[in-house]
């Protein structure tokens, strides 16, 4: 793999370039050598030719001079036919170097002497191929064959030709000389060529060495650092930021690059850590967030699956946390969350060591605790219920926020692995369902998940579907609970309370279905219908029963209806349509509806009240509005919550509070109504403290409209 990369890389390209250059140079050298040897041959040939021409020319000149001289010398001897003298001359000539033959001949071309002692050829005609030209030439004449140079010269006395002399030179010796000279030349040239070859070879070796050194330098100085950077970049790309680029002490650009790259790697790693921290922690509480929890849960489930170990998830949700936000503002809400987180953390830390537990905030007011069983040998279910019980108690203690004491509870849902589910998604869904069931069961408690709970959730979904068309099918009706004046015990009005008679399940408690209607938004269609029917019924009381003139009807309106902003118009329309005097309609709003958005709500309430409709605050005392809020929110009456009324006889604090509410309300000109009067004693004490109106089972249960009419009659 590594080697493969080197074959493709920069280094390979460089080596290829060097090799190519060397090959090219080698080719040039070979060509040069070829040219050199061809030139050597040419030079040798040329010099041999010119040498030949030179030597031959000199031999010819020499031969011509000698033959002319010999011809002169032989004039007299031939004239007198002195064979001895001719022989002496001829032998002298023969003694000359390279002379092969001497022939003295007569006018006809017959040999007279050849330089030998007994002249065996005497009188013979010359028959060799050169004879004819030699005899017939008028002056000195040279001719040659491959082997001899023949120079002839006529011998004359005056104009008379006596004969001639031919001297034959052997050309073999000349040729041998030439050969010797040219082979010496060839040798010299060869030696020079070999020397050149050595030099070129040496040069080539030097070049190869240089190429190798350059490649090595390139490899060390450029390729290796680049390769290291590329490897580091690749590691970073795969998310492994820990791979450091080796520190470089180099002082050049590559060193700068490596250092810059190292710094860049560090900074990416730092950013990655920051982003991870941001992505995995809840900014408000510093706890792990949903994402971190989910990842860690998945991981643990994978480890635990084969190991046969157990795990519990606790889903804790603060009860009515929305009320804190709505009434005290979001800063207070945040403070509550932080304090809750701290309390939970303290308990969880006490409960198990860090690798057995994990705590996360899932956004909003939901906290999730993971508890891994097996450490202490105790059953995880037991551990989880211990922790849940501790948390419920601990989180139920009052919290001080912005100088106020706030009572909040927590509902906890618990689900177990592997009993309830084996996957993270299913476990988290189960935990949610169990937590929801804890809420339904009355809040401030914990519940273990069971399969039956799935059915409960299903039931709720079905209830929403059933409720959707309930009004049109006539399943919804109104009950009226009489309201009495405490001073004289007179019936002064009635509160309209919604009833649902389900075709299969019978009557369903308003506390259950009103919640569903509120959460699903169905209340926005049901609410106006309730208003219309209640007003119609009230008008009937007025017309059917003479004494009904002063009877009012009080209608509950959900926070959602108020928030939509259409309430004042709806009320006005219904009053116009039914003809009910505005003063005979009372609207009951819970504190949360009013105080959630005080400015908006106050404006709406002011509009409502300007038409003459009275506005009452329902369930007063359970929220956080406090008495001081009464000054700012324009209402006509407050309904003291049943929880206070039920305890006025037993708890002096509740009696004091009830008395204070009455006094405060009266000082502001606000009517006080007591709810849930179940005992005579309660009735008496409320009357004694100056409470204006009261309703409750002791005075009158909610009844249907016919029964209520019967009451009037
Ligand atoms: P609420 O407005 O506080 O109504 C008074 C509740 O107290 C009624 O419960 C009534 O039956 C009950 N009650 C009256 N006297 C006594 C008593 O002496 N002892 C006890 N323990 N309870 C008493 P209900 O009818 O179950 O209604 C529950 C809640 O449902 C109501 O509380 C109201 O907030 C809501 N609700 C009822 N009808 C409507 C409606 O038409 N629209 C809206 N938005 N909410 C409604
Ligand atoms: Mg009410
Ligand atoms: Mg009430």
C-alpha cells in the first residue's frame, strides 16, 4: 500500500524524470560514440588515400627522374652496344630500394638487358600488359598496376631512337608502409576515443549519482513532509484529531507549513471539542443533553445486551412547571431548573458511582437518570424505586426563587431494561408513558412502566377522537351547581359544569376530558357552545321563573380560549343572540390564564368587563399570583379554592389565609366566593369571616338543567 503510493507520488515522478534524462543522455552518448567511430574510419581512410597519393606521386617523380637519367646514361653504351656497361647501369638501378625490375630494350621492344648476369630474356619481345605503351611512348612515361609502377624512358641519339629503359617499382612496400601508418593512426584515434569514453562514462556515473542524491534530498526535504501532512490530514478527515503532525525544526517554507498545519490541527481539535461540548451539554444546567444521553444509552445497551445485566431509566418531570414560567417569568423558571438539577445531581451522586449512573436534561422540565444495576448486587428495580422515592421527597421540598417560596412536585416514570424493552427508542417511550401515568395518578409520585400503560395512552388518544364529535352527537351536556349568598342563604346563581356521557364508558370526569380538550385544542370549539347553552338556560330561568331575574350563570373558560383573543367578541355575540343581560353572566378564569400574559389578559378582561360581564378568578390561591396581583388584574370576584376551604376548620394557617383573602378582596371591592363547602362548620365560619358567596356539596350538588329548574320552582 505504502510502496504503491510511492509509485504514484511526487517522488516517483521525479525519479522518472531523472531516469528519462539519463536515458536521453545515454542515447546521446551512444550516438556520439557511433559518430566518433565512423569519423575515425573516415579519417583513417582519407589519410590513407592522401598518403597513398603523396607517396605514389613522389615515387613516380623519382622514377621518372631516374629513368630519364638512366636513359641518358645508356645512350652511349646502347649505341655501341656495350652490354657490360648496360649491365652495370642496370644492376645499379636494381639495387635502388623498391625497384623490382629494370628492362633495357631495343627499338623493336626486344629485351637487351634485365640487369641479370646471363640475361635469360635477351632478345625476347616484352609481352607484359604495360609493354606496348612503354615502347610506343615518345617521352618519359609512367603507368601502373596494383602491384607495380612502371616508368619508361626512350633512349635517343639526336632524333634517332635507339630503344628505351623501363624501371618497375614494387608498390607492395609502399602499400605496407601506408597500412602501417594508417593502422598507427587508427590506434591513436582509438586511444583518444577510449579516453573520451571513459570521461563520458565517468560523467554519466556522476550524473546518476547526482540524480540519486537529488532524489534522496527531494524525498527527505519535500516528499516525506508532504506525505506526513497528507497522512495527518487524512486522519483529521476521519475525525481522529489526536494524530499530531511531527514537530519540525526546519527553518524553511516546509517547516513553516508543518508548523502552521500543526497549529491548524490543534485549533480544529479545540473547535471540535468545543462543538462537542456544546452539542452534548445542556447550556443551562451543565448536564448532558438528550443527544449525549441517547448516544451513551445506545452504547451501554450494546455492552449490557450480552452480559445479562439490568438498567433502569428514570424520567422525572416537574409538576406544573409551566405555572412558574407563566407567573414568575422565565428567569425564575431557569432558576428553578438549575436548583432542581442540583438537587437531582446530589441524590444521584449519593446513589451510585459515576460509571453506573448518568443524568441528563431533556429540555424543558424533564430530567432523565440512568441507573445501571449489578454493582451492589441489589435488584435494579429496588434501586430505582429507592432513588425515585428519594427524589420525589427531595424535590417536593419548597424552593426559594426570587425571594419567594415555591412548592413544586415531580412525577417520575421508571422503565427497566431488558424487561420492558431492549431498544433505546422503546425504553425512552416507555419512560415517558410511565411518567405521564405518574402525573395522571396525581403527580408528585413515581410509577414503573407496565404494558397496561400503553393501553392508557391509547385510551387517551381514543378519548380525543371520541370527544371530537361528542357535542354534535349530544353526548355533552351542562350541569348546574347552585351558588348561595352566605349572608341570607339566598340562591343567587349557578356554575355551569360540563358533563360528558360517553356511549360506552358512561360519564367521564371533567378533570380527565377537559384536560384532553384543552391539550388537543378541542376546547376552542366546545367552549363557545357551553357559553351559548348556559346563557340560553339562564334566559329560560328568567322567563319561566319570575324570581329568576337576579340569577346569574357562571361559565368556566379555559386559558386557551382566553389566549385566542376572540372571547370578548364571542361573549358579546352570545349575549346579543340570547338576550341575557351582561350582568347576569360571569366568566370563571383560572389564575394561570390571567397571569400568563398579564398585559394581554388585562386588556381582554377590561374589554369583557366594559360590557357588564363579571370576571371571577377560579381556584384562587393555588397559583403564585398572590394577593398583590389582584391590584393589577381587573376582576370582579375570586373563588377561594376547595383545598383551603376544606381545611379552614383544621388548619389555622388556611383559616388565616382565607380571612386575609376576604379582607384584601373586600378592600379592593372584589366579591369572594368559597368553593367546595362540604360541611356546615365550613359554611358557618366562612359566613362569620364575611365571605360573600358559597357553593359546595353541603349546599347543593351540580344537577342537570331540569333538576335545577325544579330547584327554582
Ligand atoms: P371548577 O371550576 O373549580 O369547578 C368546581 C368543581 O368542584 C366541579 O368539579 C364541582 O363538581 C366540584 N365541587 C363543587 N362542590 C364541591 C364540594 O363540595 N366538594 C368537592 N370535592 N368538589 C366540589 P367538576 O364538575 O368535576 O369540574 C372540574 C373542573 O373542570 C372545574 O373546576 C373546571 O375547572 C373544569 N370545567 C368544568 N366545566 C367546564 C367548562 O365548561 N369549561 C371549562 N373550561 N372548564 C370546565
Ligand atoms: Mg369553576
Ligand atoms: Mg374551582
